[in-house]
C-alpha cells in the first residue's frame, strides 16, 4: 500500500510598502508571471491570489497593494484591499527593502503587525543591492520593533533565498486538505489578468500622473473555435483628454507599442495567438467617482 503523504495547506499574505518587490516575490515563488510589476510605486491595486501546489503542500499566497498613508478615496480603497489580507490567514510575510530608515508607512505596518496574532515573518528583499554586512543592523532594527518568528534575506529578482523561504512557510502551515484543484494557479480570470498586463504596459511606458489615472476594461474576449486564436478588445480609460493624447502618442506610436508589448505577454499567458485591439477613452475624474471605480473593477 502506498503511504499517504501528509499535506499542509494555508494562506500567506505578502504585505509591505509600495515598490518593495511583493509582486516580484509572488512571481518568483510561483515560477510564473502572474502579478504585474513596475519600477513605479502603487502598481498593484487589488489582492492577487497565487496558488502553489506541491506533493506535500498547497500554499495560497496573497499579493497585496502597497500600504501607505493614502489621501485620495481611490488610494484609500487600494490600501483597504491590502489590509483585508491581514485577516483569515496563517502567515504574514512582511516585505521590506534593505535600508536602515524605517519610514512612517513602515511604522504604521509594524503597529498593525503588533496587534495581530498571526505568525509573522520578516523578509528583507533586494539584498542584491547592498553589502551583506549592512544587513545585520537592518535585521536588528526591525526585530526591535516586532516579534518575528523568522527573518529571511532574499532577492526576489535574482531568485535568491526564495526556496528556503518557501520551505519554512510549508513547515509552519497547518495540516489540511487542498483548497483548489492542482491545476489552478490563481482564482483570477483570464480577462482580469489580460487587463492587468495592458495596465502594466501603460505603467511602464507612461509617466507622472498618467499611470495613476489609467484603468483597463476588457470589452470583449472571444476564443475562436478550434482554440488557436483569441480576439480581445480592451478599453484604456484615462481621466482627462490630455492623457488620452499622451497614451495614443504621436501618430499612434505609443498605443501601438503598448498593444505590441501586451499582446506578447497575453499570448504567453493564454498559450494562444492573440488579436488585440486597444481603444482609449476619457472618463472624467473616474478615480474620484465611487460608481465608476466599481465599474472599472475597484
Ligand atoms: N534589485 C532588485 N530589484 C527588485 C527586487 N525585487 C523587486 N525589484 C524591483 O522593484 C520594483 C518594484 O517591484 P514590484 O514587485 O512591482 O513591487 P511591489 O511591492 O509589488 O510594488 P506595489 O505593487 O507598487 O506595491 C521593480 O522594478 C522590481 O524589478 C530584488 O530582489 N532586487
Ligand atoms: Mg505589486
């Protein structure tokens, strides 16, 4: 008779300030590009579930928006999304950058962590950017402020220390059954992930307020019979007509580039050839309008 393998399963939230590498870490753990990434802060706007299934464990990771002192209604909503990921979970990974200064956003997060009785682990990311000797004092500084079960030094970008982190997570999850079938890597739809890829290209190719004024809505998503081609129409929504002009660019060049970059990634995601049409539309001040935020997925 085959010996039954003991299975552990549970939920792990990745939280931290904007831009510390939470989404990069999620993708590194999964070995898949699931969550979008940019050099700019506040890229992630909703919780992204990433499911890792191995013979001995199923770990459900939650990538979250960066926690920061938000002022606008939209940013408050985004931060609230992250805070929701502190409940009904087994482990919190608090991700920070390897710099001495602990800023206001971090102080606020540490306060939340200290109020929570969930297992907390400190993950110092981007260690490829500093000398090893500098890390000791950073570990000491954070450990003074909160009782972490364990501290990890990783580079999500270089996939350094990620395997060890995963091993320690698995050890600490309760014994239990799977929440999802083996072939699920996320609970997000292909439509959602497609819209996110387009939004990532806008984030990477535009500047100042433009990326923060952009939402993407999939208008139509059709797989052709035979399953070799998907025909997708998406709307890029901006707040002002001037931003519409920027996204389209001179002679439509920028929109073309956004479309080309996005199509390549969407084809990889879906494993299909993709025919992608992009349209740009102004929806005046949508980030300040509760109904429109909802309509665009926030
Ligand atoms: N050098 C280095 N850069 C990294 C590492 N991890 C992430 N980055 C970079 O940091 C930037 C932000 O990464 P994201 O993964 O988007 O950060 P995030 O925490 O998800 O950001 P928000 O969604 O805005 O909260 C990107 O330019 C990444 O390439 C790392 O280990 N080393
Ligand atoms: Mg992110």
